[in-house]
């Protein structure tokens, strides 16, 4: 049987926070031997659901690198990768040049506010990201509970390490793959923060703070998040008919007009008239993407989650049997889950025994080589979650060809979202349903290392883009697929969106605030974390191919990625939930007196510290933010003022540009275009966006020439409709 991709690797986990622990865990799920370095009495988080989830499958050694440097040297000598935080000793890394290392900091070194803690709330406040989340009943920023910057940083660290390992197998020297909570938070902000020299009328996109999310309350008090107009479903149509045109018009008049839900007010009344179970049956039968807003942790009992092993049961020594997130990646053989971490220092003798790190080929490429140089990726995907995964590979140096339908990726209709997941790619438009397209598809796949799409699998079979079809063309191909609910189970072909999984995992209720309707986070991070899962899976499978010559398929899903964010809650065998579940206040300013947002005379301040020393919010409201910060710092609080100006101010900050946190490129339509920049610091190896998102069919001629098509063949493909006819309208890079 084929081994898991990283079974020949040893990873040293010296992290204490969420991001590093999760990064190491995911590498361990893909086969790596992960050693957790803990204090003498064990990590302070031991006994919590979060620790149990983040450290499953790891071995333990109690070791202080500063006090026991020789033992640390011995440990690193037998390892391939090290995950650490900024306080780790640089000298130990310098003495282990064979290592791939990843330092996960709150912010990159040199950032304007370098003294920030590893706290998503404070980091997001410091750069103005909290301004992107509207509060329900007031102006100003809203408190964000989900630490998605840390989760994304964990994925970025694991992806960076995987890319480094691929590069090492290809003769590129090892080195660092550093990232930060800030860079993790900037990843989902790609579709919110952008600036153009020549913006179009649609440049601002549809993710507007003023647009009410399509969340409706049912008769039993359960809220449903739907992603399509449901006026045509049997139940909704019957209820609207029973209301009659006059009542429908009167109910609609109570609400602002919505671009998608023409009968919003009548829909509100209809949903309130029937229980959620009746509505879910009606909507699911009609192929309407919908999920109920559940409390955090309830999704552990979901049959689809069980079918895809997105949940796993662990016999924790402190809490007994608990259910926690499993592996977000589907691969063969199945990812390793379900083992509790060893007791503190249980594996000392074993892990300090002499060990030979995995062997790699001799160095044959210069240190400044892009890590994925000469790796060709064919992206047949549309929308966001899938294409973002290949964009990350493009940032790391891969050549990515985006294959679009003749009318373009449907996401192009939402310009801001499209631009946030497509940079670094070349575009060609093909009618994949045309039988004559087969010759182009086959040449593309034959020359590729990795192929991705997020086409529903029944349709993929019809198009000849299923795993079996791709493998027949190129036996060494790595195939990555994204779906909503995973490749197995009754819902494997169901449609899904980020919003549905924010609802299902409990985050819409967690961000609502006491007594409020559920609140959707505009960052759309479930899509982005799903993309990260697939990027990691594809790199892991490609690493295995480099070692064995064998291609394979991997899969990620919105369901699998989103479940990982429930890790601070666990389910007991009787279905009860345990773990941390902080409640947000009705104004959505904070979860406790000492951890919250406060409006001062000239702006908002975010702070975190002991509740016993929490300041009086009313007093802070009558002083300047500068004075409030001075008082908070004097009392030992972490505190920052939330800057105004949002993404535009961040993207035009010269210091951010120098740090690589801003990407600038020239676009044929938008002129000078800016986005959040590099998600990693790879040292001498560039891991930075190189070209702007493509115009539809922009690179057709170059791609077809590379595939060996002559002028006569191209004319025939254009005549039969495989290629777009408007060649003269294409804009060349």
C-alpha cells in the first residue's frame, strides 16, 4: 500500500499557540512523526479540548531549549522541519542548516506595531480589519471571535513547509517558511482589500457591509442561511400564492430591496410560518444551498462529517473519550487521526536516540530559485475555494494555467472576489462540453504536474475530468478536488458556500451577540481555509510523487476545513458539548469587561487584560484614544487604537510595501492594482505574487503555441466553438 506523503519526515513542534500547533498536527496527519516540545510539567493548555484537538498523534518531550541546548541540538539533528515562535533561539537554527523552519509570529518582523501579542483580536484591531465587520445595531467595528488569522497562519505554515520539502527534493536548499497571524488574517481579506488606479463600476463587488445576509428565522426560532432565491420551491411558492400579490407587496415594502431576493419581506413572513425541519426538507429537495445556524460543536454529530472522517474520537487522559476535528484532507491511505498526545516527556529516550533525517538529493539549484519553479498546474476551477488554492501555488512559483468557460469564470461577475483569488495565473477560455475540446484538455493534462477543479463529480465524469480520466492521460498526475460536503456520503454532490458552513459550525451564532440575529463574517474565511487545505494536500501528494513517481488524488471541502475551527469545543459520547464558548454582548463589543472594544472621543480602542482591572467604558468614551491607551498600558493591558482608512490606507503604506505585505501589479483593465502581498517570508526564495489576475482568454495564443497547436488547428478549434472567436479582443500580458 502507498504510504502517506510525509511518513519519512520528523517535525519538531516548539509552538505554544494555535497556529503552530495546528500546522504540526496537519503534517502529522499526513504521516510525519511530530515531536511536541513542552515545559517540564507539560503545556499549560493540557486538559483543554483545544490542546487535545491541536496535538493529536504527537509524541512528547519536556525540554527547555535555553536550559538544555545540547538535548535540543540532538533533537534537531534527527529532524527535517521545525515549527517555532519568535522567542526560539536563533543560534540553534543556525547550527541545524539541514532543517526547514517555520516561525509563526503575531506580525512580520519590522511591522509598525511589532510588540503585538499572539492574539487575533488585537492583531486585527491594530491593522483595521475589525472595521470590515459591521455591528448589528450600531456603527463602528464589531468584535470577531473566530481566530481565523491563527487558523490561516497554521495552514500557511504547513503549506510553506510542504513547498520547502518539494523544493528540497528538487535540489533547492532548505530554509525558512515564516508567516504570521497578520498574514493569515490578510488571506481572507484579499476580496475586501484592494485598490485600483482605474476602478470599474463593479470593482467594489457585492460583499457590502450594508447588504443584509440571507438568514431567515423559522417558526421554531431556528435561523436558516440560504444562498439562492427560493421563491420557486414547492413550499415557498405555495405560501406566496396563499399570501396573494397585495400581501406579498406589503411585506416586501417593510424591507430594503435586495439584488437577489426580490420578495425578501414576503420570504421573511413565510419562513416564520413553518418550522425549520419543514423548510430544510423543502429547500434541500429543491437543490437550494442552505444550512441552519447551529450552536458551536453540534456539527460533530453530522453524518456527512463522520462519513468523510472530518471528526475523530480521542481517548484523552483528562477528559475521557471526546470527539474533536479530524483531518480536513482526504487522501489515500487515510490521514492519521484519533490518537491522543503522549503524556508529558513520555517519549524522551526514544526521540533523543540517534536518528538519521530523511535523505534528499544533492543540491543542484541556486538558493534564490522559486520553490515551485517549473511545476505546471492546470486549474479548471471556478468561484473561490478551489482557485485560491492554485493561486497560493502560483505565489510559491508554480506556473498556473486557468481554464475558463467561454463566458468566463462565473466569479468574474463579482470582480472584487474574483481578483482576490486569481493572481499569478494565465487564462485560456475553452468550451469543455464541446467534444472537440478533448485534444486541448489532453495536451494540457499531459504536460501538467497538478490538475485541480471544483466541478461537481457527476459533471466531471461527463466532461472527462474525473480522476480516472486524468490518470489515463497522465499516470503521474496529482489531482486535487474541492467540494462543499466532501467526497463521500449522501451529500457529496450537494452545493455549498462559505456562509453555510459559518452557520453550521456555530460561528454565526457566536458572532451574533446576545439576543441578536446570527451574524455572517464578511471575510469568507471558510472558503479560504478550504483552499489552504487543498493546497497543502496537493503539495503533499506532489512531494510523494517526487519520491515515488506515483500520482494520486486528494480532496478538500468546506465542511472539512470549517470543522477544524470548532476545536475549542468537543463532544462527549452522550452528545453533550464541553470546552470554551465565550458569549458576545448584545452590542458586539466584547466577551468580558477586560476584553472588548470601546469608542473614545476620536476613535475606537481594542484592549485585553484582567477583568478585575477593566476600565469603565463610559469614562473612556469621554477621553481621547491616545489618553485611553496610556491608561490601559499603565494598567498592564494589551491595547491598540483601530486605524481608520481601512484597506486603502494599509495598501498605500510605504512601510507595508517594504515588508512585502502589499502586492502591486499592472492590470490591463484596472491599471495599477494593489492587494495584500506575500503570505510567507521564504528568505532568498521568492514567494510573492508576480503578475496580476488575468483577463479572460488573455494568454490563449501563448498557451496553445506551447502545447504545439499550429495555426490550422487553432482555426479549426475556433470554427467548431472550442475557442472564443473574439481573439482580437484579448489583451496580452
